[in-house]
């Protein structure tokens, strides 16, 4: 381990991925961190317990004058991530325009810039899950959240001026510690664990398509510890700027995931199915799977947990003892 004096800005620092990134940067020796978020929101303060950093800055205060927080790198993880929110003005403000200002700041001051995109940009998957630059403008998200991420991705690709190194990461279904505050938007692993604790069973969405059986809807579930290794790879190599997928490259069913949680809790699976809520049904993704070829060709060789190993680690190390991260 080394102690690094470079100042790093992390937006969304009190959220799920952001707070785990802060702890990971600490483990790598980075302590001069400027943490940006809406720290008035209840339920997230515990995420930063034990973290080492210089200061916390309100997200709007930072946006007003990012130049006053001189930084050697910016991790822009913060965003409004609620897929059930349909007020596009919120996403325009917090996801699109906020991101544009930070990009322009990083460009003007030549600061490496790593930002969070989303697999929600792929919509129903009709056009596949390839992160080729020429494919990105053709994607059709299913909700305003996904559209806001798509709008920023396409805007970035149109820019002639850019930071010295930049990467947008299309996060697939990330799960792991520090997501307890996310409510309905927390991972299926999190909800499965707590539902089993309460009822001894797990309820999954029925399929409303003839080509998928109940519970056989699939996702590329990726453990936060793998996400952090990929982010570290891009930060340390700083080569081949672009927009990249961040999943495992393997799709697994919700039945698989729920069974893994039961096994990690030393219980036999008990799974029931119920209709997908009306407000989700028309925009529900039945299949996602990241094409990770470009990331692997760029040199990432850190590997990924299997779903079963990741779920077991999360359940036994964090959810059962409730230790946090």
C-alpha cells in the first residue's frame, strides 16, 4: 500500500457504489478525497463510517464552483437512479446537465474523468448489449432514467474537446453492501435476503412473455467488489478512453439468484411468483448481458466472482452480520 497525496473528487460519495469506491480508494492509499453528495438525505450517513477523506461538499455547492476543489481525478458516480421516476426535468438537472458541467470542467483543466453510465441505456435489448461506439447512438432506453444516461453518453461522443483520459461505465445489475438505503431500487439479492428472513420465501415477478418462464428473466448480476476492480483498472492504466460495459459477461436468472441466497442462508429454496406491477411491466427488461470483449482486450484480467460465490460472500459477510462495508 502507498499513501497518495493527489486530491480526488468522488460524486455520489454517500451512495451505494460511491461509498464503496471511497473505501476502496482508501485501501489503495488515497485519503485526500473530496466527497460530493446530497448529505441531507436520510439513511446514507452510515455508508461513510470509517472512511478517510478531506471534506464533504454538497452536490450543488460543488457544481457552482468545481474549480475551487482542485483535483487530480474525478469519479462522477452520483446520479438520480430511480427507474420508476418519470419527471424528466429531474433527470435533465441531475443526470444530464450536471454531468455536462463536470465534463466541461474536467476538459478545461485536463482532469481524468470516470463517470457512471448504465445498462438501462440498452432498453429491451433488441439491439444487443455491445458497447461499440457506433452502436451507442442507436440505443433506445425504456425509461427516463435510462434516457438521461443515454443522452449524456451520446453528448460525450459528440464532443471534440475532452479530458486527457475519460471512461463512461455502463453498470449492469450491481449488488453488494451499502445499498440498504435504496429502498425499492436495492438489488434483488438484498430484497431476497430480507424477504426470506421475514417470510421464509421469495416472491419473484411472473413472466408476461411466452418466451420466458416465471423467474427465468435474466440479468448480468455483478458484485460490487468486481466493479471496484474494474474501476481501479481504468484509473491506474488510463488508456483507451471511451464508453465501456461493466458487467460479468454472463446472464443468470432470478431463479438462480434467489436459489443462491437460500443456499447462502442454509435454507431450501421456496419461490413464489406474482404479476409484475403495472408501473414496471411496459418498461421491464427480460434479459441483459454485458459484452465485455472491449474491456478484456484493453487489458483487464482481474476476473469476476461467480454468482454463487458473490452472493455467498455478500450474505455471509455483510447481510447476516450487518457489518456494512
